[in-house]
């Protein structure tokens, strides 16, 4: 039974333009031009792998040579004419498929140039399909130019590439270009459903959705994965079985892991990670799934509820991380995980990298972004650099006597004590920002901390109960220069801050 399904990708290769999934714009344009009898010298199909470029090239070749005549659609799978059948089977002498990756030299192209002089044998057109055309050498491209521009009337070139930017502009400008897009998840899911229905296989919708999502827009990947799943499902495709057999963490486990991280519970987070890895989930797989998980949270946080984007219905995601983490923290989680994925292939032990990230995720709510830090610093700078003698509205109500007494006390204060106090201030701020057990850092907290720190030992703070502390910290006893020194010391504590 398994053998019968091994070739799903080949068996369900589209035979007509209408069967080509997810490329409506390409299909309608090509069909229209064929109907009007416009056949280009050369076509250039570009787009991600597995989205139907080669299939479209073969369908076009069939249209050009179909015995029904110059029709927009060639014969279908049933009752195909001789030409269409030969092309499908790869036995047509008039349709030559060349792999650009392995036939990329000038000599290979010269051979093509010699061959095009001989007209087609059975069909109306001799069609050259060159896959991965971007792999041709620049010499080969140059040799090809003239032939593409002025080929014999019975010649048609169809180039396919996954890397359009590597195709020289001189080639592009001589081709009719079509950009193929990734196939939407829903479209792939529908096709998988139909295939399962046709083959008498029972399949859970969730399971098919997972396969469709996993194939990231590539029909070929989806069909290959379907084959794999069918091979161990025995005619009944279930999500649970897929998770078990293919080593996938599953949403419940990811929810549990994200919950532990959101609660700053590193021990549990490590334990759950170990549990997931012990169940056979590959480390890279877990990093990908976890990245996808935090991505979904970020999307939900931004009001997106579309299941095809999130991977699951939004209500299935745990509420805890959504409560404790805002967009900035979620972006950071993704940054950490994406960097981890890039790093694991060079790592002494991928598991160490992953655990390092898990540990960081477990205190994510306390993480502060550079932008927030900069804002906080700028606010602090505003407070601390207020010129001596300038008066805030609240201070206008103060008695001038208080100011005078401050001046007297301040004049005696030595630079030495100011510096040590400032060191202490800066250290306190840094400690509080990094280690605050109260949870998330806020701008007003930082503002408060910096001003409170600066107010330590302030004689004013004792004798003026009405004014908030941060208002009293503007040292009436200090010159503007001293305030600048203080600010710059605070700034120098913050990594990456440039003191202007
Ligand atoms: Zn035909």
C-alpha cells in the first residue's frame, strides 16, 4: 500500500494551467496570450522552490505542441494526445529539459545553438526548458543572448530560476517574465484534502493544516511530507500521531514552556525543555517551533487573529506570556531564538545554545531595549542638566530662604564627595534597572530612580516635604558643569550609550 503513495508529488503534478495552484495571475496572463496566438521567444519563470515553475513550463510546452491545436489549455491527464503524453512522460524529442546547474558552460550553450537549427519532429515548437538558469556562467549567458533574441520561429525557451537577481539584465530584458508566488496555506490544505479524499485516506483537518503550514508555500514539500505521513499513518492521518512520529513539540508543550518563562521560573523552563528534547524532538526543530510560537504571540499582541497566520486558533495560546510580555519583549524573544538558530550549526553543543536562550527567556519580562534605555537616559539628562538657577513651576512656590540655605551648604561640598555619591547613584540605577524584582522596567521608574539617586544626601529633601524628591535634586549648590559631569557618569554606566 505504501508503495502506491510514494509518488504523490509526481502523480499529482498539474497537467493543465487550471490545475496549477496558487498562481492565478501567471496562469491568466499566459492563457490569454496563448489564446491570442502570442508566443514569446523566451519566458522567464521566477519564484521560490516548489511553487510550480517547472510544472508551468511543462504545461506551456504541452499547450504549444498539443494536437488539439493552439489552445490555451493542453490535454488533461485523461485522454491526452500523443504529444501531450510524450511531454508528460519526458519522452518527447521536441521538449528538451536542461538542468542549468550541471550544464552551465559555454560549450553546453553552443550545443543548444547548434541544435536549434533543426526543426521540431512531432510538434509545432521545439521547447527548451532550462531549470536553475541563474547557474549558467556569464560566458554561457553571453553565448545564449543572440539565440534568445532571434531564434528560428519554431523555438521557444522557458527559463526557471529561484534566484532572479542572479540572472543578467541582458537575459531578463529578452524574456517575458513571470513571478511565481508561495502557495497560500489554505490552498495547499484544500489540495491535500482532495488528494486524501481521492485516495480513500482519512485525515484530520488539523493534521493537514499542519502539513500545509510546514511546507511553507511549496506544493512539492507538502506532497513529500504527505507521503511521509501516509507511510506511517495507515490510512488515518492524525495530529497526535504526526507529533509522535515526527518529533514535534506540540502547542501544549510550547504553552507550558512559555508559561514557565513568563513566570520567571527558570527551573521549570529547563525541565520542560529537557522533557521535550527527551521525547525525540530535534533541537533545531524546537528552536523553529519556539520562534514560531513567539511570532504568533507577537501577531496576537498586534490584534491579528487569522488562524492561517498564527498556526492555531488564537485562544489556544497560553494567556500568561501574553499578559506579561509586550511587543518589545516578544521581538527580543524572536531575536534571541533566530540568532540561536543561526548559531547552532557552528556550536560545540546546540543544546548549550538552546539552554542559554531558555535561561534568557525566563527573565525576558525584565529585559530593557536599547531604545527604552535611551529614552530614559534622555529624560534623566533633561532633569540633571537643567541650568542652575532655572526654576521649575513647582519650585516657584518655594521660599527663597530654602534656596539660600542650599547654596550655603553646597558650596562646602567637595568634588570628592560628589563623585563618590554619583558613582553610587549610577550603580544603584544600573542595579535597579537590571535586577528589579518588580518586573518590567518603565520609563517613569528609570526617571524616578535617576532623580532619587541624584537626590541622595540632598539637604533640601529633608526640609521640604511638599516638593517631590526629583524636584529637589536639581542642585542649587552645583554649577552647570558639575551637573554635566554627573550626567555623563550616569551615561557612561550604560553600555552602548554615546555621551555627546
Ligand atoms: Zn494534447
